[in-house]
């Protein structure tokens, strides 16, 4: 065998026959070749460990208390052994090679069974072989079926899954309706979206069609992408009297990964997590300065015997941006409640660092340093401030130089507001300060670092937005004196908050080449489509020549006689 690549906890080797053996922690799977199966090396064992503990000790849903065990007893359960009495039932709906299911079975305590499903017969056979290879036949059950049909068949309460992993190629939307119905009360949904280009506004019409929301193409687009997916999950759950509780929502590399718990409750489908607003809002975005205004879809009236809802009052904006006079974009709906559960994030961070138990200390995540860096950054985020500014975008809008990161954060803190970073962008400024305060602080900075107004005034039409931002007199006096708490702890500790790509040509892998039609059918289909582009091009050229001939004929003064149709055409 010859080594292909390797890192701590993960390696890939290629055999002389072309098969590839992938080892990830305690799991080992075999691929016929790396281009036959879609493989994502990032796993979610740490999150499911906490979910399994909460499930077994009875911290989730309305379950039979006689089957609960204590936290101490749960710690005694061994990884890789089936727990039949009160174990967690997991579904990996699109398992491909089965690597993730095998890792779940070997590295998580308190599991009853893992169903590794895939529609492809080729992938299902591969799962069977890999399950036998790893000796987890009593826990992992290979299955070959349509994922949605499988989930619809397990809608009964006694048959529901306690965790469902959805990691498709592209959008998971078509699986969500079945998933929210087949997951148990308090169960966990693990959802991956690799269509970030759509969610980030490159094709807004496609996002509207798939997710029911209009995206923003802005510097903070990755956070709005997370909020779009959460809105879609909430909408799918609400149709069946259920609602979601986001535990962790992360924008990672070229995809986003969300962990949400699903609960049952008609009242909570309508209630808000914070303030007198519903969990869903539309938004207005300035096309130039990227200031954002939220428009909740409903108002929640508190103080009455029972909560009442009223129609929203709006819009919260004028026809043009009040800061720079530019046009506004309208987007949404978005999830505008918190996208993380800070208590869960802290627990997860401790478990990965190995501080919560000896078992966690022994675990080896090959992406451990990156996970700690990202979770530390997420733990520092303000959870009630949707969206954020980018410090370089603020400076670019006013045509001045970029303020130092700590200096600008200090100015916000000195003004009496909160501020944090965001895991979705290294230059993010997430703050509770109103937009007019942020722009006043930038105007104060510009006074000490003046923009070239003469140059801007040479083309006042093109630079009208920047000139309007600069023309306002600041109402807030900025204090840029540095504060110790302006530098986040994750930055002080030098954690890998925004690491570089782990490999060359890093990005979405190609879709798996194996299919469900069978090799002979696929070959026949390929032969039929051979040269299709050339034929279409030739047909188009022929059609264009015919149109040109018709135009030339119409320019003639004499009538045109068409013999075969026995009729006369004249101008």
C-alpha cells in the first residue's frame, strides 16, 4: 500500500488494486475508489455523545422515568457495546460508505442501534462490508431505501429515531418534512447544507424556491444563510405542532452544519425566545453601507392573562437608507432568535477539551484544535444580535482607512454597548449598538484619519453615498482608549479560530458517480447522450440560418409563392 494523505486521527492509503482504505479514529472503511462515493471527513461524534447522555439520563422529552439511569451509571457504559434497555436509536439517512455510522457505534456510549441507509445499492453493499470489517454488526444495521420513505415509515412514537443525520450532496430541503415527523420529542437533527452559493445570494430565485426565503448577498451572508436554514426547519416543524431549539449552528468552509432539537408543543410554535417579537423576521438591507433593519412577522403582546399576537407595525425604514441615501434590498424570512445554545456549547467545549470526564480526555478528534477554536469563538458571540458589520466594509463605505480591531471594539464598549466577533467572518463586528452609533464612531475615526473629500467631490454622483455618510455630524463622541476586555479570549489564547484550508484545492467534492439504475442502464444512457451538445449546437446554427433566409425573403417586393403549401405570402 502507498500512503495518499494523513493527519492526526485520519489517514488514507491506496492498495495496488485501486481500493482506498480510510481510517478515522477507531473506524476503518474501504472504497473501491475515492471518486465512487461522496466522502466528508468531518464527523459529529462529540455532539452525539452529549445527546446520548441527555437521552439516557432522561433530560429530554416526556419519557418513561423507570428506564432512566443516573449520570454516574451512564459514565460506566462502554463505547462499542449495545445498550438495549434505554439506548438511543440513530439514523444516518444518507450513509454512503457507512464511516460515520461505524464511528457512532464504536465511539458513543448508550446506543441501541444505528441505521445506516443509502438509496444506492452499491453504497449499501459497501456499508455491509465495512460494518463486518469493523465488527459492529450488532449495532449498525445497513439499509437500502429512499431516505424520505424510511423516515415516513417510522413516524409512530414507538418507532421514532432519537437522532437523524442528514448530510446530502447539496440541499437537504426535500428530506426535512419527513425528518421533523420521525424524530422523537427532544430528538436531535444534524443537518448539512453544501449549497452555500445559493444560500449566500448568488441565485436568490433558487433560494426562494428551495428554502422559501430571499437571501442577502453581503459580507454577513454566511450568518444569514444559517438563519435561512433555521427558518426552513422551523417552518417544517410548525406544520405538525412542533418547534426547534438550535443547539449549534456553524458556517464551516464551503458548507454549514446545524444541530437542532425538535420538541412538540402548539403554544411554543408561536412564542418567541426573547423580547416581544416572534422568532421569524423579514429584513431590509442597504445596498451600499449594508445597514440592516428587522421587520418581525408578528408582534407578541405580553402582560395579558394569555399571550396575544398582533399584526406587525412597519415598515421600519423609509424609501432610501437614512444613513447613506442608497436603495434598500428586502429579504427573508429569517430566523432571528439565537442560533446557538450557550450552555450546550460550553458543555461541548469542555468535553472536547477533556475536562468533563476521563472518557472525553481519551478521545482523539483529528480536528480537535480547530473545533476548540471555533466553539470558543461561538461561545463569545452575542446571541441576540442578528447579523453584523464588517470593519473593512465600514471603512470602505466612508473611503477611509480601516480602524484597528481592538481600538474600534474599545470605542463600542466605552459607548456602553456590547460587542463580539463572529465565527462566520474574521472581520465581523457584532454589536448591540444601534447602526447610527456605529456610524458616528466611524465618523469620529474619520476625523482623525480623513478621507480625500476633494477626490470624492470630483464625481459627486458616483460617491454620493460616501459623501452623505461623511456629511453627518456625529452625535456620539467616540473614546478609542483601549480596554482589556476589547480583545476576545480566543484571540488572546491564539486559538485556531479561522484556520486555512486543510488541503490543496479544498472545496465541495464531486457528486458520487455510482447510481441506482445499474451499470448497463447507465452505459446505455451515456451512449444515448453522447455528442448531445454538438447536435444541439448544429441544430441551433441551422435554425439561425433558416431565420436569416426568411428575413431575406421578406425584404423582396414581389410576392413569394410557396409551391408545396399552394399558398402565396406577400408583404
